[in-house]
C-alpha cells in the first residue's frame, strides 16, 4: 500500500510512524508512506494556505489551490487513482468496517484539515471520502490521520505476528471482544475462569462467544443486530437477557 499524508505539520508523525507496528510494517515493505507539506504547493509568495471565508465569520479556511495541486501531483507521479480522504468533524464516523475496506486499497491520500475547515470545492471536486474519528473537534486532522493509518496498516498481510488477532478484534464481527487472562492463574485471590484452564477448546470457544455477547450487550447494545445472529448466538443472548433481568 502507498500512503500519502497531506499535512502542515509533518514533524508530528515521526514518533508514531517510527514506533511499534507501523515501524515494523514499513520494514516489511507492507506499506510505504510519504508526508507531504502542502504549503510547498502554494502559489502565494507568502506561502499562505488559508484565507478569509466569503460572507464573513470567525476563523480562516483552507484554500483549494495548494491541496488540489498537491493531490494532482501525487496522482500523476504514482500513476494511480487513489482514495482521497479528508479528515474532518463533518465526515462519516470511522469504524472497523471502514478500516477493513481501506486495507484493500493500493493507494490512499489522507488530507489533514486545519483552521475552520476546507474550501467546499475540496470536498465536492477532490475528495472521495470524509472521515471523522469522533464527535469532538481537534486542532487539526493529523491525529485522526494517525488513527486511520494505524487501524488500516495493522490489517495488511503479514503485519501482525498472528493473523487471527485482527480477525478476532473487537468490532470485526460487530461484537466486542471477550475477556482475556494470562499467568498467573491466581492473582491476589482473583482466579482465571476454570474453563480456560480445562484444555477443552470447544468449551473455551463457547465461553468466549458467550462473554463476547454479554460484554457487547452490557456495554454497546447498539452494536447487536439480532437479525444477523446465528441461532446459537440468539440462544446465548436470550440467556444473557434473562440473567440480567433476574
């Protein structure tokens, strides 16, 4: 995967991209990234990338020219037709399903917003997607771009040591992940559930499915679509609801 990030603050990414999974993925050639300061594309002699909004109002708005020119140059050099994603509060809420969708792409351009936002023509004529990582406002889109990059890159082939880890993540199957335990089996009087020590993998799988449904029902019931549950899952959910009400 080729990833280009348009930002006014490329220095913000160094620690994140040179650490942990993102660093290992780069070393494995799973993806390649480029930090592009789109200020370098401005035709303004003062290197300004923003201007006052027509009609008045507080704050400044990112001008279309440098962002259009930067994206067009990156497309030309890569000879590709990438997804062009704006990081902004008005975008669609980000999800694991979106991460899985983006992980199938060969080339992605992330554009980090600033100030009061983008000139609308950037949205309507240049972007293919708009993403928000939550219902709050950040100083700029850089942190959001880091979140998207991390969530997508970890899904690329051979990035994680155990491919099953990504498949069992919370949200990958619309449910939260089941509880995990490790050694010691008794920590300050708190015991690991007996079923996990039994060696009976069928019983362990059943316990994990039950606990996953239970945790989702208790914490994020909005994620459960009962029409899509298997007969076994529906049976377990009915049991969870009954235990909850008793």
